[in-house]
C-alpha cells in the first residue's frame, strides 16, 4: 500500500518539535510494516539562508502588523486554494492508495483533493486544534464559529481519525464526531534508539556528574510543563541533599528567564545544569546519565496531551516522578513503574524524590518495570501496527 502524508506545521524542530517527532516516528514504524510512505511537510520553515533572502521590507512588516489581526482568518481560509493546487499535483504524481493528513485550523484542502480523486482519507488529530487556537491566539479577530465549523466538517467528512489521548477523542466526539471512527493511538518510544544502557561517560565527565545522583527534566520551559513545581522541587531537594544535581535538557518558553534567575538567586549554579536544546537523536545519551526523571505538570482543566518525554523516560529504564493527571495516570502505576502525585502537592513529590534518592534498589525496580511496559505496551513498533490496522480497514472498506 502506498500512503501520502500531508502535514502543515511550520516550526518543525522548535515549537512543534513534539508533534514533528511523533509523526516521523509513527510513519517510520508504519513503513517498517511494509508500506510505502511519502511524507510532504507543506509549510515547513525554510532554512536560515532561504529565510534571510525572503525577509520582507520594514514597510511591509509594519503593514502586516497593522492588518494581520483582522486579515489572519480570511488569509488562512484562502490558503486552502494554495494547498489544493499543491496536493492535487502530489496525488497525481504519487497515485497513493490512501492519504493521511494532519488536522489544522481552517484547512479543508485534503477533503477536496481526496473526494476529487476518490481516495480514502484519514485525519491525524494530534491535539484539540480549535481549542488551542482560541486559547493561545486571542489577538486575532475571528468570525463566530467559522474555525469550529470547519473542524467539525473535517472530522465528519473523513473516513477515520486517530488522536493521541482519550481526552482528545472526547473533545472531538463532543464536536459531533462519530466515536466509532475516532481511534486513540498515543505517543510511544523507540525501544531500539533509547535503551537502558550504561551512563554515557563523556557526558558524565563533561558535566562533572560522576558519583552524583542526577535528577533530570526534559522539555521547554513553559508554565504548562510545570516549571513552578520544578522550582519548588529543586529548592526543597537542594537544601537538604548534598549529593544531588539537576540536569535540565531543553530551552525556550516564557519561564526560561525566570528559571535561570531562580537558580542564580538561590545560589544553585553548581547544582543545576542547563544542557540547552539537544537533537532528538542524542536524547538517549542525556537520559542515560539521569537517575530520577521528572514530569511535574501542573493541574490543568483540560490536560489532553500525550507527553512523549514520559515514554522516553520509561524506555531508558528510569524512575519516573510524575503528576497524576490525564494520560500520565493511564500509563504510570503508582509505585509499580513510577511515582504519581497530585500536581498541587509538591511536598509529596519532594518526599517521593527523597525516597528514590535514598533507595537505589527501589529506583532500579521502578525503571525496570517502566522499560518492560515500553517493550510490551508502548513502543513505536506497536503504535505502527495499530495505525496499520486502521489503514487496512479504510482501504478495504
């Protein structure tokens, strides 16, 4: 079977890195099932050289800022014409048996193209798209319900939909989607790329961590990643534990400056290491030198995410300390393959972390159980098989 995949993300390895990696890993897993996959990232940000050559004039920038608030929505809708032309050319060239496209606000181009060529169509709904758009892009003027109506139209028009969590499925069912054709395929981890191997000696030497207990955090420094909880944890642990260091891997986010200031103000510069942004293919090396790993998400009314770092922590065989929220609570069994805590009870998280610091045997047990769960329940290989069944069903029917 030949499959064409359309994706419209822009900043693939910056703000959208999690969604990008998820799509690449899942499609690679599907390809290993014997499918021919053609990936088309139709809106990817150009490289630096291209970007500089395309920079608009100052006058054009000023004009854009003046009108963008009002013209954003009609411009996004008009982009469908551009994508229809692109996608029709791709479909004519590739002649796929199936098209998979990522759901994006205002876009319905793939509906037109697949109906025109009578090709089965599956939607990847990686998040609650319109909910996110309305929550984080409040400065744009919008007509009532236009974004929501297009989203509902897509969900109803496609043959099948796959989403990352049960809460995302509920969101689309509440939008009028048929629960029978909305399937949950969560994120996962590559059990071959990330393995419980010996600690990377080069990184241990680089960061002077030999003989230390390392508590790790991976992710950008946005408030929804639990940065307030992280700062409270660091303060409580570093005031009482002398043999502990924190390794923070990632960058960006509105709380990054606050986090650096917090470390400096409390004199934690020798105990907190900022590794910065690390290529995903190098992530296994960094997780290898961690002993305890954190996912201290705050309480959110609608925590519909499927945290990729959770699965990668588990694949590396590490002791996870996480918030008891959303999909995390479906994956982690408290005191079996990790520790779960109320996100508002940071004091309990701290107690759990101290227990792990003092009890190496317990740390290793949790990590071993977590790794086993990745191999038996949450690998990308298994996710690829789940998507394979969905593809076969759509083409067969």
